[in-house]
């Protein structure tokens, strides 16, 4: 079986960047908002040099052939199912799963719900969901996450975000300008942003199971200058992992794949064998 360019799930077609030695240890790279699979280019290149195969999908709402309209289609079980379908398409029983931002939520859930498919998990920036919920109620995280509630409003968030991306707002959050411009070209319209914003709406779908304790080997890397995700949830994450756990605090902000590719790659390699 060769490298993948696309795979299918739930009637949708996903684009994927599958590169590196085909027989190398597999690492799945899950991007966040409002990124795409290219967020991992710097990290993936370093992993390839060490013999690692990487599979980085443009996730649901980002791939042109995978943009369902209803918010319910972005509930966490569907997002996890997309990654399981990627493993099946690649002929992989297990993989090291790495996630950043929203991709981190998917990585946490996949590791908790399907540990038999995850050899290790490395999450960047995003605390365990239970730790994040606690911090929203008790530690001031609600102030950092105000936009989550704002994104529940129909239509308006997409319009406002499209204008903000066109005016360079992502650069002001610390994202390098070339990356911000690339993401804006892909998602800088109201129509293109509907799916990505629906991740926030899908998170509130009733009946979604809780993300439980993670038992696989786990690394959580967090930037001490992250403007969106604070220290309280980062430090509390250890309470929700009973596998071998490593907490890596980096001198950086939120955009760790783009800004700290060497340190991210090293964290991944330390769990990849």
C-alpha cells in the first residue's frame, strides 16, 4: 500500500499529507483552528529525517470534500471516527497520535476511547477536556475562552472571522505571517469558515460522551505564554492520565507547531519507536 492522498469516511472525502518512509513508525498529526495540515510541515520534515512516517489530514470542515453543513456533524465522536478511518485506510493497527488546539481534543478523546489504536499520544497546547472544564469554572479560563460562546451565534462569527483573517488578526496572536496568510487563503471566506467554526458548535451537542482518563503513554506540551489556554488547566491535566505522563513547558505561545517545530519534534520522537 502506497502513501495516501485521500481517504473516505461518513460519505466525505478527506485530503491527507502522507509522507516519510512508508515502513517507518507512523505518527498522525491533527491540526487545530484555523490551521490545516500544512501547520505540521516543519515538524513533519524533522520527523522524516529520523525515519518516521507522518499522516496529516486536512480535517472535517477543512478538506474541500469533507464540509458537512450541520453543526451536529462536528460532534467529537464523528471527529474521532475520521481519524480511525484514516488508520484503516492506511492499513495501520496503531499510531502515535499528535494533536494541537482542536486536534488536541480529538487526540485526547481517541486515546481515551480507543487506546488499542494509540501507541502514544502527544498533545500540544490543549489541556485534557476535564481539566479545561474545571479551569473555566474555578481558575479564570472563562476569560481566555470568551470566543467559544460567541461562536455559537449563527452566521455572524464566520463573517467577522473572514474579515479579521483578511486583516492579519492571526499575526497579532503570534502566528508567523506566512502561515497566517496561507490559512487565510484557504479559509478567508464566510463559506469556507462554516465547517471550522462548527467545531465549536459541535462541542455543545448533547449526548456527547465525556473524555475519560487516558491510559496510554502521554506527553502534554504547553506554551507558558499561551494567550488562550492558561496554566491552571495545563497543570491539572496530569490528574486525568494514568499512563506514563510527561509535562513539557515551553517558552512560547499558542502556535507551537509553527513556532517551536524542533521542540515539538523532539517531544514526539521521545515517544516514537
